[in-house]
């Protein structure tokens, strides 16, 4: 995308704006920052441990640093921890979504989803969940403007910084550690500023930082081909998901407008190369919209298109937004669509719907709060 986004710290009215957010610094930058004060490299490792393992937000907690260094850090730096403006929790308490406020007063959504897929339902609700997934945003709004998506409907403001991306994971890690998975499927197109997203991923997977296995991270793109090509050459084994949503260009041009720039043929070509290079299975996301993209003929076209590819299709019944022109496909037809794919030998999953009652579709909490404002 040609659009210029801020990768630097946003100009902020916040009182802490002059302080360096340590979450924005990679290891080399952190060492350089501390070297200004003559601190040795191992000091960076100590601080990383406090931030990413002990989840500290306050330099005073860093008891193995001298009082002078802690005072210097307080004067010059901070550990980004965006305050919660609003939070909704589903009735079953398995999904919670926070609206976090950034330094320039913009807001983003971050979701925590607990998957208690253990068979024993009698166990105490406080037992450990098998999967604790955080869904994070990469932009304030989104320039792709998919018409069925609340984030797209709200327009685009700016890219997040690496620190603002990582801060979302740390937020829920502080509340409910240990997290098991991260999905980059919140607001925004993560490959629009590839380097920013990738720096955040490196911090999350760095064994001396957040130390999450790369295999437990999934990044979802609307089809930004240069990002897919760059990811193919990365060492980290992050999972790739592609928001497909349509089996032909005419429909995808409408549902995912980035298709006008990167049409299906080119997109599939880039994905085939990615699979060849990485030998990793790709997920195609397909949100089923009533009488739009859910007909059996469309399922057949989709199956034909994906035949022989190392992939699987994740079917998601649409979560209609307040301004959405589209409705959700009824369950019986979702199953019908799935059967066509399965019979053609395409692996499918039906996304377990989380937190529909708390408007879990990306951008919906932010949209509702904006609407309530005078
Ligand atoms: N922008 C990226 C990642 C964030 S969106 C992308 O589009 O891939 C994450 C997924 O949620 C995408 O597949 C997106 O198409 C889907 N999505 C967005 N709004 C939705 C809605 N209202 N109902 C169902 N899925 C939705
Ligand atoms: Fe952006 Fe993804 Fe929403 Fe499309 S679905 S508008 S790419 S966040």
C-alpha cells in the first residue's frame, strides 16, 4: 500500500509522550538506549526479563537495578500499558474484549478468548483453560474498508507502533497468564506496515522476551502480496491466514477491496510460492454472508480453486455489524457449503463463534463507543 503511516511514536497530548516507550525498542535499540548512561549489555537483558517475563509496568519493581538507574529510567522511559476505556465480558466469561486507549487518545480493541475444550464440564470454572488466545490489532481503523467489517466501516486513522501491538498481549498476560496463542486478527491490515508487525512478532517469540512459540501465532491478511512474499523468507514459523471470502474477482473486488490491487490469481500464485518455500499449511478464512457468497456453486468454485493446495478453509458465519449490508448465512446452509468443500477433498473447520453477544467481530466495540459519544 502506498499510504504513509506513522511508525514513530505518534504525536501525543499524553503527559508521558516525551518518555521513550521501551516496548518500541528491539534488543539493539534497548542496549543503545542504556549505553547512553554507560550501562552494560546485560542490563538490557535484566530489564527485558522484568518487562516480558515478570510483566512489570513500573521501574520500581526492578529490584536488581540500582536506585539511581531506576530513577533515570523513570525520568526517561516508560513501559507502555494503555488504559482500558471499556471492557465487555461474555455471559460465559470465556471471552472478554477491551477497548484500550493510546497516547493520542485513539482506541483499539484487544480480545481474550478462553477455549475450555477439556471434556469434563464439571470441573471448577477457575480451572486452567487449555487455550488462551489473545486477538490483537495492528492499526487504528483499517484502510482496506471491507464493507462487512466494523473496522473497515469506521475508516482508517494510523498504524500502530510495535510497542502498541505488543502492549495488547502484555495487557491480557497480566490479567490471565499464561497465554497460549496470539492471533493478529483484530483491527487493521497487519502487512501494510510489515516491518512494524514483524518487530512485534519477534518480541513476542524472542526466547529472552515473551518467548511464545512461533507456531502459536497466526497472522491474518486481506491479501497484501508483498507481505506474504516477505513472510515466506522468514525463519519464524508463524501461521498464515488469508481472508478470501469470495471465489471470484467480481465478488472479491466488492467484499475485500484490496482485491482490485491484488486479484485472486496473483494472490494464489504468491500463496503457492509461500507453501512451496515453507511447507506450511495456509488457512483461508471465508465469512459466510447470506445469499452473497454462500451458494453451492460458489462452494464448488472455491473447491476447484484450492484443489491440491496445502490448506484448509475456516468457515465463519458472518457476525453482522450495525451498518452491515450483509446478513449471516443460516446454519443449515453453512453445513451445506461445508459439505460441498469436504466432498471435494478440501479440509474445513467451522469457527467456534466466540462472544457473539459481546459483538466480538473486529471493530464493533470501538464502533459502539464512538456512536454513543455526543
Ligand atoms: N485485516 C486482516 C486481519 C483482521 S480481520 C484481515 O482481514 O485478514 C480478521 C478476520 O475477521 C478476517 O478474516 C476478516 O475478514 C474477518 N471479519 C471481519 N469482520 C467480520 C465480521 N463482521 N464477521 C465475520 N468475520 C469478520
Ligand atoms: Fe481491514 Fe480486515 Fe476489516 Fe477488511 S476485514 S476492513 S482488511 S480489518
